[in-house]
C-alpha cells in the first residue's frame, strides 16, 4: 500500500522553485540562450553553509525536490530512471566563482574533461571562454565537438599514443604536458615529420602528500604520474635543445578531492624553486600549470576556500613573468548534478535493504572509494524512518550507493543521490549488460535530454557471432 506523501520541506536550506530570468553572455561565436539564474547554484549537501560548494540548486516546491525550476518527478516521468540531472546555473556559477577568484592574475582556467565529459557540460564551459584539460584523443574530440578552442587545450596523461600526439599537433593545441623522456622524444620526432614545433610543459612530480584517498593521490614520488623532481632540470635542458620542441611551461597535479591548503602551498613553492633554477640556466617559462584537485563537500568536509587559495597564489606568484594555468574538474561539476533513481524493492529485516534501479555501474564511487553521497527522497512520506542500505541490482556485494541511511521509504519512491556531477557518468559501465543511464540538463524551467539512455540492442551492436 502506498502511503500518502507529506508536503513538508526537506531538511536543509532548500528554496522554492521560483526563478528569476537573467540574460547570458556567451563567448566566441556561441549564442547563449535565456535561462533562469540562481544565487544558490550548486546541487550538493546544503545543511551547513560553507562557501558556494555548500549551497544548493536543489529546491523544494510543494514537497517535491526540483533542480532549478523543474521537478524531479517530471524528469522521471519524461526520461525514466536512473537518470543524471545537471543544473546549468550551478555549472556556470561554479566556473565564474573559480575563474573570478584569479581575476587579478594572468591565467587560463582549463576544465578537466575527465570529471564530466558530456557535450552539453563542455558546451556550457566553452561558451564561458574556458580552456580544457584532456587526457585522451576521445576527450579532445569531445571538446572540439562542443565548440572548444584548440588553442586553449592542454593535453595531459602518461600514455599518449602516437596518433593522439599527432592530432594535438595538427590542431595547434596550447601545449602537451609531457610525463616522460620517451614521450618527449616521440613528440619531437612527430613534430619534425609535420614540419612544426611541439609546445611542451613537463609534468613534474613534486613528491607532496595531498592528504586524499590513495587512489586519487598523484603527486607522491611512488606515483606513475610525472617526472621525478631530481630529473626535471636535465630533461628541461634536453627539451630546450630539441629542434622540434618549444618549452612553454611546467605542470603539476598532486591529486583530487584535496581539502587542505598546505599541500598546494608546498607544491607551488617547490615548483617556483625549479622555475627559478631553470631561469638561471637560461630556460624561461611562459606559464606554470598548478593543476586541479580542489575538493568539494560531499558530507562534512571543509573544502579549500577559493579566496584563501587565490590569495596564497597571488602572494607566491605576484610580480612574476609567468602566467598561470588551472585544471579544475570536480570543483566545477561535482555539486552541479544528481543521480535520480527509483526504489524497486524494500527488504526490511535485521539489516534492511532498499533496492534501487541505479547501481555501481552507474555510480562507481561508493564501491571503489567507499565514497559518501547524500541521499534524499524526492518526496517525503508518513512511513516511519528506518536505517536502510541503498543497493543496486548488480550481482556484487560491493554494489551499494549508500550505507546506513535513516530514511522513510516506500516502494516506488524516487531518490536523489547528490554530488553526482563528477566522476559518475564518466565512470559508468555496462556491467551485467545494463544500459547506461540518461542525462538531462536543466535550464530554468526547461529540461534538455543531453544524453539518451542506451538501448539493450546497443549493448551488443558492435559485436558479432562466429561465422
């Protein structure tokens, strides 16, 4: 028996869905449409305000959760579940807040495509004039398809193929973040065959502990990423002597979901020592790429305050000749999206399970990192709350989306899994031959289907039986 829904507001400072129109100004040749604008423009945990990452574009209207001006019940009715839902207002607010923090410093913000590579998300950032950090030919192709400027693209990654290096050279990208002496030699050779010079930054490993999950720690000396600090100066000398290479900068990236300021300070100071040593050797750099990794609030973290970070960077780099590059990913998209799912079955007992139609193939982070994502019913009911394990249909004991959550649920309920705008859809799979979820981007009171749900036929369309 379905219980009657209440219309009481959900917990936390969630606002009504009323919206205020505002004009948008695009960049380049894009024409930006009119849409709603919100002061509170992030879909994330909102019970404790802590800067823009802790405010919410998740609103309550008559007891129903909405993203901007669209109710999640309407999204589910039109596009089904599971479904990722993104807020354009939240994406734009996050970008402007990050990029604006460095307004007094010559810089380029390059969104890290790995966090969320949906074309509509990339389109939003391209219209704002963003650069892009890519790590594969596929990501590069996505940026171009979304209207990104090749001259604002940096190509990172430890294993760039010959075809990827050639593609980047032919497009005239801003630079390659080179991660080994072998890659440098290959890039020099390919550039020579094309009759051009390859713009290069060396990714240096500063051996700094970012104090984050070990799987996303990339700045320690035992990491596969980057060039050992002691080897950087001789490799720069070698690069400067290559006929088909132009040394443009230096790059670091110490990790992801970093919530402390000190690792950034330590890494930046080590890099500056190397930059000055290079200058003394006659190698003058155009830019310093400080990477990304600034964390967001999923549960009770205290993320790095952007104003404090920007002030620290300004103090360290003020008056220097080098411009700066940044590669934010999660910081721009993480709290701009949710995963919408429906409760299929309830299994109350000594350990109670709520089986939903989303699974670890849709959102891998809880299974992979034991990550926390806030879970909220789209509408509340009068059922007595109990402690639930939120699990999916996949045949793995690790298939959980949330553990030990006190919720009032009945079968058929819609749930919003928050902070699902980064490292969610991009890490999804077809495990158990499950089609990948739909993706919707909300713009004021309009919902756009920006990623259609896969069909069962598409799961094996590229395969064939034996003759």
